[in-house]
C-alpha cells in the first residue's frame, strides 16, 4: 500500500493537474453519500469537529477521508486540521493508498475555488485580496494565479503579524504580496476576493464590491458562520460547489435564505452545472459573482486518485 506524507502529497498534486482532475470528476460525477459531521467535546476548549467523507466511482476507485478540526490547536502550536484519506480499488476493495488528509484537503479546496473562478472571475482579473492568514491562504493565491493573470495580492487578517508573515511567504513564492490593515479599501480595489476564515460575523460588505468582482467564500463551513453580508448575496449572482452542501452547511447561504433575503431560486447553479456547460458562468464584465464552497467528497477522491496514479507512474 502506498503511503504519502504531507510533502509527498503536495508534490503529487500540482495545481494545473489537480484543477483539471476536479473538473473531470465534477463532469463525470461519482457516488457521494451524506458525510458524517460530528461535534466533539474538548473539555475547557472550543468543540472540535470530526468529518468522515466517503465517495466512489463504481468499478474504479472508492475512498473515505477521516478528518478532525480542533480550532484551539493554535494554542499548542499545532495545525487545526489532521486527517488521512484512504483510497481503495472500486473493483476489489483492496486498500491502495493512505494519503495525508490535511494537505489533500487544503489543495483540493483551493483548486476547487480556482476551478469556479475559471468560469466566474473576469478573464483579465489581476488583483486578489486574501482574507484570512491560515493554511489555505497561500494555497488559494497559488491556485487562483494558475487560472487568472494575477499580478498583485493583498492579505488581511485579524492578526496583523500573521498577515505580514503570510505576505512574506507569498513573496518567497514570487508573488507581489502585501499585508493590509484596511479591509474595506483592499476589498473595493480587488478583482477577486477570497475568504478562508472561521468568522461568525460577516467580514465582506456587499457595498464594497466593485463591478466585475468575484467573491470566493471558502471558510464559514457551519450554518452559524458567515463571511459576507446580506448586501453581498443580494448584489451577486450566486453559485455553489454543491446544492446539498451549501444549503445545509454554508452560513453565507443558509442564513440569508432563512431570513428571506434570498430564495432558493437565487442560487444560479452548482459547479457541475458550470463545468458541463448546462449553465453559463459570468455573463458580463460588470457582473458581480459569488461562489460558496463547503467541500465535496468527490474533490477529495479526485485528488487522491491523481496523487496515487502520478506516484505509481513515477515509480
């Protein structure tokens, strides 16, 4: 059985190939049972989350991701996310690979956002605002830069030191990146705004969005969390990774739906509709688009298959 650590997983999932693999999986589809999502009590700390996400392509591959999210791990200088992806044969059930789940999750999440932006962001988008300084921030910048000609990046976080550190890491990767303290100013100037936070309250206001802006909402993966306000979802054309996930878990969609700010009909399409051509993406240069991602098991399966097959081919 193949075992891939974090570095091996990263090298096996280059951005162009990963984006293409996820696009192909959304086009072809796979079986995705409802994922298990459990709150785990941690005495004296914020509750953790245990996720189990199965998926399979009949007769080809099947897999399951077991992932934990412990938000207070930062107090111990540990990553918030730990996990493993178990990939098996869809013909025999033979275990094929154990892949480091945190790196797989981070990269497939960023690649899925980039895939959405391929259809929703302006083709000439050149500036990006990254809201959030966690593990995903660099991945999101790299992934979006793969599909759009981005030349400038601003990074905002509640902790200015963390934002500066993230900007320095981005500069080491060759990006023209700067930390910023004025979120409104940066948002008003950005072609693409990507948010990856655990915020309970809206961070991005709809009145800040410039004509043609694309808002990519990756964090706020529980109904109680939110990264955009009511004005943003009213002004934007709305897209999601999957209807099933966004309508149950994405606070940026669930809350305004429950409040009557938007209706189910305001959700234009899910990602499979875009990649298959059933629905058009951006319709004009001045249109404001919004993509809400909560994650789908097929994204993990696509990444796991790519990692397994690429490493096996090299060996």
